[in-house]
C-alpha cells in the first residue's frame, strides 16, 4: 500500500508541515504530494501545467483537500474532479479549519467522502490524521 | 126623593097654598144645606121673604150657621123678575158663585112667573145649563092657574112634577120624560157595569177649595174595583174621604196632584199625564176630565213596569252616551290623564257614586301616584298621593291585576279602612290594564248604597278599559315620537355625511354633517340634484356608486376624492326600498377617510424606508457572515501553527530546554487552546444571531437527560445527583435549546466539581404568573452583586484556575432565550449554589397551558 500516493492540497505551509508531521507520527509512510493551491492540484491530477506528461493513470489513494485557498478553492477542485471520469470516484477528505455549515454541506453535495475539521490542538490533530490514514489507506478499498 | 137628587135635575111643583110650598121646599133646602150646596130660594108672590126664613129657621137644625156662611139666600120674587131668561148667563153665574164660595153646587128654587102664563117658562138654554152643571133646580107653579092641558105642557118641560092629589104628593112624569128616564136608567146600568168591569182604574172626585178659592184637597166620591186594585186603596177607605186623609203627604208630592186636578175641575180642560205617585211608589198614566165644574173623574193605568223598563232603557242609553262621550274625549285628547277627571265625574254622577280615585303606576316602580279624584278632601288626597303596591285596596289591585269589589263595608279591613273612614259603603276598584300590564287603577265608591248592580260594575269596567286604552295609546304615541326623535338625533349625530337620494339623484333628506359640508340647512338640500351640489357637475360622475345601485339594486362602495368637499371619502350606497320592495332611492353615506388616506401614505413611505433599512441590514448580515468565516478560518490557522509547533518543540527538542522553557511552551499551547475555544464560542454566538428560530415541539426533559448523560460520560468518576422533572415539553428551536441546556447544565456540572454531595436539578413552575424553567445546583454559587455581569460575553466571576471557561456560555444562553422571546435571570450565593431561571415566550404570547406548580425563586 505504501506505493499509493496521498495528495495534500493545502496553501498554508504551516499546515502542510503539521500535516506531514502528523502523518509521520501515525506511521503513514506513503508518498505525500503537496499541491499549494487548487490549480496545482488539478494540474497534478490531470497531468497539466507543471505536471504535464505525468502518468495520470497513477491516481492518489486519497486526497486531503483544504477548502479555503487562493486562485482555486477546494469546492471548485472537488467540482472539477467529480466532473471528470478520471477522478470521479477518487476518495476526497475535506480537511479544513472552517466549521461553517455551508462549506460542509457543499462538500458532501459535490461528493466529498469525508469532512474533517482540523483541531487547533496538535495532539488531537495528530489523532485525527492517524484515524484518517488508517481508514482511507488501510481499511478502505480504493475504486481503482 | 127630594133629598136624593142628582146634579142636573130640574123639576117642578104645583102648589095651591103656602103650606104646599113648605111641604116640599123645607126638606129640599134642608138636604141642600146639609150637602154643602148653595141654596137659593126665590119666593112666590104670596110668600114674603121673612116668612120663608122663619119657616126654615124653625125646620132646619143649625140654620143660623148656614145663614152666617152665606149658604142660604132667599130672594123676593120681584128681584127675580129682572133676570133675562133668554140666556143662561144668570144661572151659570150663580153656579160659579156657589163653587167659588166653596160649595159643592147650587140648589135653586124659584117661582114660575104668573104674567107669562101659557108661555114656556124656560128656554132650552136653562135646561142645558142645569143639566151640565152642579145644579139642582125646582120651579113652583100655582096649580090653580093651569088647566089640564097647561099642566101637561108644564110637566112635559120638566123631568117630573109634584102634584098634591087627595092629600098626598104624587110624581107626574110625562111619557116622554119617562122614556128618557128608562133609557137613562138602562144606560146607567150599562155604564155601571162598564165602570165596575173596566180594567182601568176610575175614580170620581169633588175638588175642595180653600178660602182663597184655590184647590186644597179633593174628596173621593166614587171608585171602581180596578182603582182599588191599581192603587191598593180599599173602597171603604176612600169613599167620601179627603185625599189628604187617605194619602197623607200627597199635598207635598212634587207632582202637585191637587193643583193639577183642581185645574181640570175648575176649567173643565181635560188633562193627560204620566206621573210617579210618591206616596204609592207607583207610576201611573192619568186621564182627568171634569163632567161638572168642581168635579173631576180620573182613569188611571199602572205603568210602573213600563216606566221601569223605560228607565232601564234610558239608563242603558245614558251609559252608552257616557261611554261614547268618554271614548271620544279620551281618544282625541293629547293628555288623557287630564280628561280622566271630567269623565269620571260624569260616570260617578251617573252611577250615583260619591267618590272616585284614579291612580297611575310610576314607570319602572312598584308604586302609584294619584292622578285624579273626586269626593275626597284635598288634605285626604295629599295623604294618599303615593301608594305602594299591595297597600290598601288600590295597591292590591295594582299588584295582582284583579279588580276588588267591596260591598256593605262596615267591618274593619285594612284594604277598605280609607274608604270606610269617609263613609263609603260600596267600593269597586278596577285595574287599568293594557296588553297584560297594569298601568293604574280606577275606583268608584258610594255612600248611599251598599251594593252595586252588575250593570254598574260593567260600566265601571268599560270606563276603566277605555281609560287604559287611551293612556296606552298615548304612551305608544309618545314612544313613537321619542323613537322618531332618537332616530333623527342619531341620524344627525353620525359624523358620516348621510344623504338619502331618489332614483333621479335628487336629495330627499340629509343629515346635519352633510348639510354643513354643503353650506346649507338640511331642509334647503331637499330636491337638489346631488351631482350638481356635491360634485359641481351637470350629470352624475362616472364613479357614482349611487348610479350603480340604481342599476343593479345592490350595495356599492367606492373611495372618492372630492375636492369640493375637501378630502377623501369612503362612499357606500345602500338601496332604500318601500313596503312593496320597490327601490325608491338609496342611502348614500360618505365616510371621511382623508386622515386615513394621509396615514396610509405615511405608512407607504415608512415601509419604503423600512425596506431600505432591511436591505442595509441584510447586507450587514452578509458582511458579518463573511467576517465570521474569516474569523473561524483565518484566526484558527495561526493558532494551529502556534499549537502544533510548540508541540513539535516540546516533543523533538524538549531535552534541550530547561524546565522554565518547557513550562513557557506548555503555556503557549494552553493559551492557543483557550483562544480556540473563545473563537468557537464567538462563532456560535454569531451563528445564533443569524439563524432562524424554529418553533417545534421540544421535549426539554429528554434534552436535559441527554446533556447530563454526555457530561457523566465525559467524567465517569463524578458523583452527581441529577434530578430532572419528567415531561417538560414546550415549543422552541430544539438545536438552540440543546445548546442552552448544554451551557446551563454544563455550568452546574462544572461548578459542583468541588462539592461532595453535588445535586443538579432541572424543573419548571410558575413564577410571576409565567411558566418558568429552572436549572439549579448546590455548587460554588456566585455573588449576587455581580449578577448583572453574568450574561455579558467574556465576563467571568470565577478564577480560570478554579473553574475553566470562556465566559461566552451565559452570553450564548442569553442570546438563545432572547431569540425565543423569553427572559433569563439568575439567583445565587457564594458557596451555596446557583439557580438559572428562564422562560421561552414573550409576555404577549399566549401562555402555554401547564400543570399548576411553583418553583422557588430566591
């Protein structure tokens, strides 16, 4: 399972670092591809932009998606993904700071598989990430 | 024979000597004197007056007294010679003289004249005068001067003749005279039989005159059986008796019997009359005539029954007249209560009553006021001016509505004491009843009789009913007038302008407000076309609702702006129909809505302003949402970094730091965590302000159980006695109420942490008449001095070291309660616990029906 990639879409470098630390702490050794905004995430998924030429048949095991990002937000990313046959069924975990109802409901409507609020406390954040990894990387059978 | 001669007899005597004369004339005059007849003796040539007087003096007892009274006149033959025998004047005058001097008649004796021998002595007129008057006449003839033929001639001229024959006096009658006498006798017998058998009473009398020649009495000479039967006077008690003896007091009878009969007897003029004989107490029809002067006969018929029937009839007529007159007066009078006096006085007189009393009920009271009366003194009247129901006869009648007839009043009785005191013996009081309502009483009383006849009672009842009807009619009229006045007053008092229009748009009537607006008097508006005077147009305007009402016969409304009248009006036209349901016009009501229109305009302008404000507000709300999002997202990220990297330092480089450094790092982490809670609380608070509050059925007991269950689960070691009243169900937003209970019960849970026997309670009851919930604990409590700070955000009454918390929980509670329209307040004491009370609806909301119960609110 270790060959499966986790796509982390997060613009905040602090959060990226903390997420990576939490994954590491949870003994999740999978490769983590970080896209610092929605545009880059889509480039990665569809082999465009700086990722042009990438083998797009190699899809991430799970995508951890932030909602509030410059250029292209998480909701638009989700929308594009679900509209594309290649990424239509990819598991997407919305990992966000916001607990606004609107964001949560939109996410689920657009086919997010999970919605997780990042706790401020790192211990709790680490615990949440660990559980996510356990579920999506170990227990969950990927569609592809 | 000589002493029993009837009036009208005339006969003759043939004499030869003086003694022949004396033989006849002495008994003749004796009888006359005794029979109260004026006796006149004209002597013969061979007899002197003195001699004749001497003979009579000697033969007649008490002759002197007769002579003194002038009852006997002896006249010498010579004085007689001058009398004119061709006329009856002299003899009639003599008869009159006899009667006027108080004698019953005249008895005459006179000598036939020798020088007229062979000539008829009497003319027929003498014979006639004698036969029809109270007169008896005898004529003496010297026998020796007549031969047989002469004798027969004389006899033929008299009824009979007395002739001495062989020493005895014989009566010689002419065959003619005998025939006449026989016929007379037969006729007399017939008359006698008729007289006895006739059904009418018959009586024959002689009038008696006083010294002045006026009739003063009369004597019964003959009566028939019927007379006795009709008068009740026996024959033997009447014959030859004076009427003043037979019927004492008759001379005072107003009918003046003696005077009337006297006139008949003296003038000979017959009389016929009907009279009530006081002494006999009967009514008679009387015919009187006089067969001779001084005498009269009467035939009588008892007409008492007929008279009584007449009387009854007359009374009946009189009664009807009274009723008709009363009815006319009462029904044409505008003030029947004033007429009662006059009418009742008439009725009283007719009924032979002496008192009448009329009371009228005071409207709406159980008492009456004296309206009219007669027969009682003014003082008495004043004393009985007011009479309560049930007091005295009239009061009882008024109360019960039944008449009272009190007759033969002499025993003491409360109800009749008044009338008895004024001598009334019979009293009848009738209620004045109209349509089942007693409006007064009318009573009559009499002093002279002890009873009333049913006929009299009937009349009283009829008069009473008349009076009642008249008064009721007047009342009805008054109420009609009042109703009309009230209607007009209402019509004019309505501020709306009302006009009654006919089908040609002409004003039939307007109320005062309408007339005022037109600048006219109401009566001046009649007949004016409304479109001209109201709208200043030459035809009805297009919007005219009256035109539409005329067209379809139904009611129409319209709002009309009429500058002529200076404003806006809501006009309604309601069809006006006559009794045959034909539309004759409409009632046109104009309600001034100028002010309302202005207010409406103001409201529209205010609404516009309001919607602008709302737009502004919703813009602000959207701004706030954006802000909240940025707060939740953008403020948290740095916190997470602070927290996360502090943790990293602690974990990865902890061994390179001393204890002080480690402690500072831990504090940084703790601070970031607290700030996270603050941000979460603020977000919650702002979300509360924005979200809609649902009104659904919420089981608060279940929610409380849920909350305390979670609390227990989070701190399984805590031992807390939780008392939740079951079945507290209300309306509200379940999610918000959950947050509310979470905060309140969470606080209670938190502040009883240091309490060994912690008790947390959730209940409900009535406080100040309102359904109130309470969350109470026996924990740390608080100082009431700062109670007003409790519900402000970020205000804490406890040290963070003692009890953790953000200071936002109670602000949230306050917000939730506000959003429900309720109230929240707290009571507490340091070290003894706290109680939080809340209601879920505003005072204007209908109170939730709830089982009775109270909660302590200290």
